C-alpha cells in the first residue's frame, strides 16, 4: 500500500456511511410526515388569521 491509500479508504467509507445515514433519516422523516394539499394549507392560513 502506498502511504495515502489507507486514509483515503477510511474517508471514503466514512463519507459513504454519513451519506447513507442522512438519506435514511431524511427519507424516513419524509415518509412518516403527512403531506398537505394546497387547499389544506390555504385553509390553515385562513383559519390562523381569524
């Protein structure tokens, strides 16, 4: 092995794990969060001003 191969491999693996964990967290949050339609958002804004 050359002198810089091991740190590069470690950084690559760490970066990949960080990316995958971020995708899992954001994707999981996006899946469990109920989506709002535009009419629901408009009704919520309308009722909040009353």
